[in-house]
């Protein structure tokens, strides 16, 4: 019921949980939380230490509260090192689980993580607050429509499709870039990539299938309802999707899935890569965040039902989402900003950095009708006749698919597709819940005023409010091809923000609009929000700096030495041939060209080293430098080194090539 736990109950629950866990072999328990590193954290304590205290040290208070040292987690300036104390507090709404590894079993208790002054230092606290905010506002709408019987809470439901790559682990170890950055920083395009479109939904290689089924078993044991598994578009790319759950649990389970992918793959000689863009020239990985709102009695509030034009409550929720996404497209964009996702968004494989909504024919038609006056019809889907009597008639879905849209209505939910494959889904959902809470608040306030005045005429009031929303915000709706150049021009004309990368996107978290929004709905205080903006930028800077250093070191210690060997082979051949009195001017010019190319690589290394050495105390200024100078220098080094790869003798190239990475399964 969303109520607080009575401390006396906690003792009883703790005893039961301990018993349950120990019966299954658990020796330790841990508060499991999600600090702002984007990963999960755990500090294990033994249930029993010696005969005397056996079974006595896991009490209600140990269940409810923990006290890890917070000083080594990012806080974005929220606390000084001397105020290192942090608290973890039990999230009773997310089931505890057992993690088995080797022969140890650990009881993991999902918790939030806050500073000793109560500020959120994690991803879960604001997510829980955002669901509360949305629930409060959604209940007002239900009350207006008189559909709130027995409903105590509204929650958001989330099902996240996770894309990832698998590569042979031996090859992974031979690539310092994969090992330290989870992506390749060099690599010439192989003759075969994904052109033949032969991998998507293809038969799953046996080693991969064995891996997948072990992940599934691990996940079922901890209660994560995985449902789908298949090959994705790029060679070596795969996907898992669960059945949706309430957003808090779904986001916890998402973290568990990512960890399981990493943990299980080595058993099969594989490495799971969660980076958004591990390889240039083929698709990257994303996370489709399917999202809807539901009552605690199980009614999906974004289900259009039949005769949708008469379903004013659905249209109210729909228009609230449209308004939210248009007003706060900048925040949604910021919620998925990271150094790694920058490589994917807008790269003609993933949605562009411009946020827009795909509604499909049926809903777009309804939106037009709303704008014109009273909706009178719902476009019907027609059945597909497959032409043979033995084949069934298939109902055609009214909402077609549009893979190019960053935010698409898909039947009875929205699918936020621009989320990065490696990121925690808690943050984008926090933002989504908060911005929709604000729009529901706006609509509820308007309707309460109108209904208060002229008793009874709810339908007219709703139509008027929705009409206003459609007029003001329909610019965010786009059903066409989001990859096209025309859309970029059209979006600019409509005044939609186009924040191409993290450096442009992240400052949206520091605007007055954002600060007021998060404060009003009690999701994040100003310092909490500022600390996040700081941490995200800092992470961006560190990530790219590590990549730049890895690049220069690989170029100096692997690529240049290989080039030198190749060069001396060429030179020896030329001089031996010439001294034998045979003309080899063709080979001589090959050698000259090769030396020239190697010099370009050398020059590019120097430039990158200089630019990457730049320091700036201000994180945003540093990020801007990285964007303006470091990334272009990385691009230049890569392009000349990749060219070199195509000329160097295959036996001398010092790392596995793209061909090997993609096709050794
Ligand atoms: P598709 O493959 O068309 O994207 P699926 O029906 O396979 O659609 O669903 C994709 C994901 O969306 C799954 O994780 C599914 O559980 C989730 N999903 C379905 N309905 C909802 C809902 N009401 N709220 C949140 N997620 C949902
Ligand atoms: Mg999908």
C-alpha cells in the first residue's frame, strides 16, 4: 500500500528472511544498492560470527538500515570526505534475492543509498520518489473520471529489451581497447559486416544458446521473468527481454540481468559487451524502455481499448504524455546522455538525438479529431488475408512499427528507444515519471477548475483541455522516417531541440526549469540535481580521457612497431631487388606511400596526446574541450591507423581484426 514499515514487524521479517536464506545455504547478507557509478554495490556481512552470536546479528535493524562508508562513491560535491557516513535503507517494494557464486550464497537486500544528511546518492531513491509523484497526480485524474474505486496507487510498468554483443574471450583479451574501454578504438571495416542482413533473428549459434539458457536459469532463480531471446541486427549481437514489472523492480532486475550477462559469458569462453557502440560501421546496442502507467488493481492506463474515441480517460493520459515529452524533451535527451551513447544516437541505426513521438495512424487520426472538435470515430484495423485458405487471418495492429522513432507508442505502452545499452534504466524512468507527473498535475488542475464550475459537463471540459494540449504540443508528433535529413530540417523548423551529444545535452539538468520541476515534485532537491549533472559530466570526461590514453598507448606500443617491421620488410625487398638489378619502382612507391602513412599516424598520436593532456578545473569547460579537440583527434588517429591496417602484412597486425571479432562464434 506504499505505507511505511512498522519497526516491530521488521524484526519478525528479518528472522524469517534469515531462516529462508540460511536454509538455502546463505552465509552472508548484503545491502545491495545502486550508487551513481551506474553499477551496483554490495558489502557482505556474515550472518553469524562464532558460536555465541550465531543467528543473533541479523535483526530488524540490520535488515532495515546499513551504514557503508560513502566516501569512495561519487557524490558530485554533496558531501565532504570527512562526512563520509552514508546510509542504506531497505526498499521493501523490491524482493530480496540470493546470489550464488561458486559455493557461496548471499542474501541480497535491495536498498536505497543516501548521505548522512539524507540526500540521495543513488539511482533508486529518486526513482521511488518519482513514482510517488506520478501516483499522486494520476489518482486525481482517476477521481475526476470516477474510475478510482479500490485504487490506492498508480505505478509505472517497465519492460526493458537489452541488446548486447558476445565475442570470443581470447580475442577480447588481445585487445587493450576492449579490455579497458569495452569498445574498439581501432579496426578497419571487414568486407562483410551486416550488409547481407543475415544475422537478425537468425539461428542462434550453439555456444551462444548454451550461454543464454544459463543466463535464463540464473535469472529465473532470482525472479527475473525473462521471456524473449534472439539475434540482433549486427553480427555477434543479441537481445534479451523480460516480461514487464513495476518500474522499481524492473530497474533492479535490469541491473541483475546486466551483471548476469557479464558473469556467465566467461564460462562459455565468451565476453559480453554492453557498450553502446563497440564497433564502428555496424549497429550499436540500445535498451528499449517500454513504459506505461497502471493502477494497483492492474488496469493499464495507456490501453486504448476498442472505440478509442469514446475513451476520454485514455486520451487524457495520452495527451499528458505528449505534453510532457514536448515540454521536457531536453530532460529526456539528457537522461540518456553518455560518452558511449553519443556514438550511437543519430548514427542511422538508432534514433536521432532529436526527441519526437510516434503515434501511428489510429492515434494520430484521433489527435487530429481532438484538435478539430469532438472525436467521432476510431480507425479500424483490417485483417490481413494471406491468400491461402489454410493460413489464418491475422489481425493487423493499428499502431504499425516505426523503428526510427526515439519514443514510439506501441499498442498499449510507449517505447523509449534511445536509452543506452550499458546505462541503468532507473534514471530515464525517473525523468519520464517526473515529467508526466507534472503534466497530469496540469491537466487535473484544469479539469478540477472546469468541473467545479459547471457541474456535470466533464466531457466538454476534457475536450477543451485536450484540444489546448494538442494545439500547443503536436509539434512533437512525427510518424515519418527519423533517420532522414528532411526530418532534421523539419524538426529545426518546428523548434524541437537537437542536442547532438552529451556536452550539449547534460546542461539541461542545470536549468531553472529542471530545478523547479524536480523540486516541486520532491524527486530531487537542487543540490541533488546539481550533483548528478556534475557526476555525469565528470564521468564523460574521464571515460573519453581513458579512451584517448588507451588509443595513444596502443598506437605507440602496438601499431607503430608493427608498421616499422612491415616497413623494413618492404625496404629490404626493394633494396634486394634493386641490387639484383631488377626494376621495382612500383614497390618503391608502395614503400614511400607506406612511410608517409606511418608519419601521419605518428603525427596524429602527437596531436591526440597534446589535446588529451589539457586539464580544466571546470567540468563543463573540460567537456567542451574534449568535444572540440580530443574527439576529433581520436577520429583522425583512428582513420589513419585503420588505413594502415589495410596495408600491413596480416601476420604482423598486432591485434584481432573485426573479421575475427565478428565471426568467430
Ligand atoms: P515488441 O517486441 O513489439 O517491442 P513485446 O510485446 O515483445 O513488444 O514487448 C516488449 C517489452 O515491452 C516486453 O518487455 C514487454 O513485457 C513490455 N511491455 C508490454 N506491455 C507493457 C506495459 N503495459 N508496460 C510496460 N512494458 C510493457
Ligand atoms: Mg520493442
